[in-house]
């Protein structure tokens, strides 16, 4: 039996994702396990729909199992996001191949770049360029001394992720083989809806602005159309709702505590404090703090770490352990048939009931008294409830009461 893994956000699920699934299934009769971001995305934004809604949509559209990528890896840089997802899939013990999209259609080019990234001399150059103020993609290009064509390739977000997936597979000495599916249609950041393939960015913009909503039927499968029609703009998450809690946190935190937050270094805490005095909302603060050295996505993630009190030692621990569980969100009838095999082959516990591993009472204990698994799961549950604060209407779903969704 062939089992294909996908690492995704499905924010929301659209025809580009459906195209990828169809290409996988056209290759062979593969079951598909998706590892999906939970309540927040890699760019430090609340997912447009909750993780159970997005997981259900993915299963109705062709995935067989959807697992949650722990927040400790989902809301991180491309390198950490990829490593967390690949490690989780690898530890399941049954995944044969990893499918991913990229703007580049030549797997060998991506593999060659991935191979060079862990060269010692390259790493020294990379960190020197990052220290000089270059972004991660810019620093890679500069360190590799790439030609213009390859430099342009590196700047494409899906290419960066593809390279990091390949890098993670090699570092883990994984038997999982890569399956490159060239990206089709609109670019990652394209904000316009044209034809039947649109970026997730364009779809989110249409939903928030309530513009071109009739065009969404052409770019989303039926399950996604049904989900979006059920959610009015007032129910969509808005990060600005977290600004008042953030201001209170900044007001009551001393400098040593701020300096210990993951993502804060080199005086970034002072820049955040200064900009928070004049910024009127969450987005304005991110824009004010953003520099060439600190891109907006990193600032957005850092503000979340600050709200959730995620310190550097915690992330160092998670980077050492990797994902410590497989949290089941949704499953198809076909996927249900291999759950027993996952339990038998996986080095990770398959979590279907959070309270068996963490309770609300346990979650409030001193963090250092929790096991690494409990600490990691604690962040997932906090992220779920933090996302609810970004919504006008509180969702009835929470990690301690919501069971995985079994699609009939």
C-alpha cells in the first residue's frame, strides 16, 4: 500500500490543493495523510477557519487523514515548519512519499540547492549574511553565489519550502521519497482571482473584503464553497482583536521577561515597546517594527510568542525532540482502515482525545513540571483559544471536548 504525505495549511482549501491530490491519485492508488497547521499559520496569522473545519474540508476533497502540525513548528520559519512536518510524517512509519508543490519543475535543481545548504562553509556564509540584515532567501542566494535565474527561483515561497522539505528528508536519512508536483495557476501572493485556480491569499482577501464572492465558486471545491458560505465576515478572525491583550502584556512585562521570549534578540524588545506607543492596531505595529532585518512574518510570529509567553528554552527543547504526537483532526473511511497500522508502526502516540494527555487543570501547572509532550500540546490548546479571541463569535469547539471528525 502506498501512503503519501502532504504538509499544508489549507488556508483555505482551494482548487490548487485539489489539483495536487488528483495528481497524486492519478499516479497510483495512494492514501493521503496531510499534516496541517492548526490555529495559526506560518506567517503568524489566525487561520481563516478553525482546524476542524479545514480538516473536514480536506478529507471531503480527497485527503484520507488530517493530522495537526504542532504550533511549536507550524508558526515558525520555513525551515522549522518543514522540519516539523517531515519529522512527523517520518515518525508515522507508514509514509512512502512526500508530495509538495513548487514553482520550479526540476527536482534535481531543488535537490542540489538543498544539498549545499548544510555545507559547513555555506552555513558560515549564510549566518554572516543574515547578521548583515538580509532575509533568509536573500542570504541563501548570496551565500551560494547563484546566477540570476536561480536567485529568482530561491525567492519563490513554494520553492523555499520544497528545498527545506528535501533538506529535512536528507538530514533524517528518511526512506520517504519526494514527489514534486509543479505549482499551477496563480502565484502564492497573487491577490486577483482569474480562471479556476487562485491563491489562498486572493481567496482570503475576497472573503474579508466581501468582493468577488461569486468568483470563489470557480476556484474552490464544493466542500470549501459550503464552508465559506456558512461563515460571514463577522465570524472571520481578525488579528487586531489581539492588540489590546498585547498592549496589556507589554505594559506588565519587565525587560528580562521580554528578552527571554523566543524571537526577541538584539534589542528588538525596545523597538516593539517604542512602536507600540504610537501604533493603533496589531497590523500597524507589525508594519512599524518591520525592517529589512526583521520581516513582517517574523514580527507577527514574535508577537504571538509574546502573548503566549513562549520562551527560548521551550523552543530549544521542541527543536531537540521534534513533534511528540500525531493529533488526529479528521479521517475518511479509507483513512480509518490504516489508523490501526499507524498505531502499530508509529513511534508517536496517536491522539484522538486530548484529555488523555493533558487536562485544563494540568495545563495551568508550572511549565517545567510538565513533560515535553504536555508542554507541546499545551501550546496547541492555547493557540486554539487565542484564535477564538480573534473572532466575534466564540466557537463551541475546543481541544478538550472536540473529537476527530470521521467522514462517512
